[in-house]
């Protein structure tokens, strides 16, 4: 073995050790329990290294957004997609259809951010349950209720996961998917929703829905009178809706860049295979302000700036303009 080969071998060992050290620092930072068996451990390490390369390569392009490690870095893209659990939609309008809009923004604010008006709760974490639809729904209800009453209250996703369940006469599949418009209609039939404090979220740990609890009292002024569907594929319609209150939307979120998003205006490749429910809480001239339910360690403290513009033949970046709904209370 010549000296060059030895040098390469030593450098490989050093780089491997450095990568492994950073992997352990990542796990400690994000409270990830590393597998004790060698094969699962090496699989997670390989996923992390692959994502580390993606982050470095994408950030070297000086795009409008950056990627970074988060609690999903130990997952491959395929594992991340499997975890997502797709949304499902009834297909037909779920509420009052807004009038047809032309792309005119005269009279609409140039920017809106409901976080500045005490109408958005802190970022939550759905964890290991496909309950994004429930978090998007409560977010829209929290905004509508706060705007009406001046009181910002966190509402119960668990009540929706447990009670708006198909076997209980509801429409959702609990941790296996749901629909925001249908959930809002269920809240109307239930004459409101309970608070998070009284009916806390546990399905992120159990990964399943539980029995519907009937002991809590619905918060006043949470009865959904009707559900409004934002006219699809219209920026002005979405802007108009957001000038009134936060809006539940569906997006495609199964790409590696979305998985590892850290900051900036997201302009990455993203289609309209809608698989994730989120909340729009405002907009600026160049982007929509999106609140996610993946904890505040993802993105910009749990938020993403999603690019505005002519993406996906008018359906918006990641399909954000395809399915928008909000409740009237």
C-alpha cells in the first residue's frame, strides 16, 4: 500500500468519524432516540448522510431558500412520504362557494399577517400521526374565533381525531387522513369544539385515535355556521379570504426540499399531489405565510414562506391555491 492510498484511507476514517459525531449531535439536539441495533442505526445514519449531502448541494446554489437539518433528517424521502399519510377530499363543494373572481387585487391589502393581530396560536406538533387535517382545521377555527371574540384559545385536535371518525359517524380516518372542510362541518354539527387544555392531544404518541370523549364543554362562539370554499386557482380569491381570517389549505409536501426546508421563500420543485393540510395566516407581495404542524424546529420556527406566482398552471406553489376553506362562526 503506497503513501497516497494510506493518506486517502486515513482521510476517509476522519471524515466518517466527523460525520458520525455530527449525526450524534443532531440526534441529541432533536431528541432523536438512536437505534441500539447496528442495522437500523446504520440505516438512519445513511439517511442522515444522504440528507446532509442534499442540504449542502442545494444551499451551494444560492437559491431563494435554504435547507437544514431538522427532526426529519434521519428519514429517507420514501420514509417521509409514507409517514405523511395523504389527505382525502370529498370532491364536491363542502360549503358556500365564493363568487367567481377575476385576478384583480384592487382594494386588497398588499400584505396581511394574522400573527400580528393575536389570531394565531403557537406552532404545534402532530408527531407520528397523520392528523395534519385536524391541526389545519383548529388553526382556522382559532383564527375565526379570536377575530370574533378577541380571545385567542387553542382548540382540541384530539377531539377531531377521536370524534370526527368514520366509525363514530364522522368523516375522517383519524391518524390515517381527513379533510378540513368536512371537519369544520362536523364542528358545526357538534355545536362547537373543546379547548386543547381540556381535551389534550395524545395521538402523536399513540399513533391512533382514541374513544370519543363527551365530558368536555365546547368553547363559546366556536359553533361553525357555514364553511366557505375559496375559489380554486385564484390568487385574488385567496388574498381576499386571508384579508378576513386564516385559511386552511392543502399542499404537496413530500419532496426532499420541503422535508428539509429551513428558511427563505420556497420556490423548490413541488407539484399538486395534495398530501398535507396546513394553515395560511397571511401573505406578502412575494409569498404566502404558511403555518405548519411539524413543531417549531422545522422551517422558520414552524413556518414557511411559500412563493406566490404562476406555479402549476395557476394552482400555486405546491398546489396551495387548489383547496382553501375557512369557517364562519
